[in-house]
């Protein structure tokens, strides 16, 4: 997740595209992402929480706030992102629940309240998000 943020700050959009899950790559607008990243002055990244995502896991969820300036506005991009371990063990971005808001204060003032998790929690008897066809409790949830 941090590597994707760093890639945006450096304009390395090809890297960002390469970290997408295979089913998301066709819908990714490289030109729009490149323009957005170039127009932003990146201020910082705060990881609010991380669930799973350990070496033994095949899925993980990260909640974060990326702060940037665009023109005369400071914007906080709140996101809860879902990741899945792909072939070769690399983590791939699957989807994110996003919300952006213009901040009326300087970015170094008091932190805003934490973003509530809105991602669907995987139940023990749900199909495993890794695509194995097994129940989560007998696959990645074991």
C-alpha cells in the first residue's frame, strides 16, 4: 500500500497499474491517473488500520488517509483498500472504498477522526477471496 502511494507521489503510474489485480487492469485509466498525480502536491500518508496482510494471509484490508494539495485546496483522500496476494506472492490492489474532502485547516493541525471501516467483513463460511473455491475458514482464514 505504501509503495502505491510512493509511486503516485513520484508519477510512476506504470508501477501503480502493475500492482492492480488482473480483473481491475482494463478499467484503470493510466492517462487520468498520471494527470491527477502530476497536478497534486503530495503532503503525506497516514495508515489508520490494517487487517490481515501477514505472510500467511492471502487477503488484507488497509484504511488510510493520503493528503495532497491541488491548486489552492488541501484534500484528504480517505480510503479502505482491499488487497489480495497474487501469483508469485505479490500483493495486488482489488478495490477501495474512497471518500475525498477538502480540508479547511492546515494539514499539520489536529488529526481528523478515524474513518469507520465500511468494507464487508469476510465471514468464516464465505468463499475465500483468494479464489480457491474453498471456504475462508479452511483456506486463508485457517
